[in-house]
C-alpha cells in the first residue's frame, strides 16, 4: 500500500483544461484555432508555453482575428451587452473593428458614453468607500 501512495504522489497528473477555456485565457476565438487545438486538451504548461512564445497561428489570431466578443468589446471601448444592443453578435476581425471605429455609428457613440459613465461611477464609488474607511480609521485613532 505504501508503494502505491508513493507512486501516486510522485506522478502527479498535469492540470488540464478544455480548449474553450484555454482559448478564453488566450483571448482568441475558439472556432478560429487549429483543429488540433480544438480537439485536444491543454495542460497548464502548454498554456504557459503558448503565452510565453505564441506560435504563428496564435499571433495571427491575436493580431487580425476573428476576435471573441470580450476582445471586440474592449477594442471598441464598450461592454459585451453594449455590443449586443448594437447588433454585434458575431466575432469580428480587426479590419471590421477598425471599420466600425471609422464609421462611428450612433449606437457605438452611445455605448462608449455609457461605458465612460459606468467607469466614472465606479471611480466615484471607490473613492467614497476609501473616504469612509479613512474616517473609520481616524475615529478608531481618536482623531
């Protein structure tokens, strides 16, 4: 029994993830990745290697797309919900994103303004919380 335990602890299995999870962590659209990536599992070491020294296919996807919605939203400066409200439901290439920025449709201007307000409100709330914590600390010190 002791030999079995020793063997079990010395041969730890590598942590693996589904291709969809790995693609999300890499910031790429899963359906645009090579078949061997989509059809296997990705170990933590493989993910780290892809991040540290991306192969040509990964560099190409990151540069030109198609990009997943979170990346599209970030590149446009809007939320994922804002993309949906604007009718953007499919992955976009960098060229398509650049064209949208150039066209600057009304929905994009509106969603960017909304996103700016959301960020401003988040900063205001954070500052208010910081001030409250400072007052509490001052009160504890008797100031």
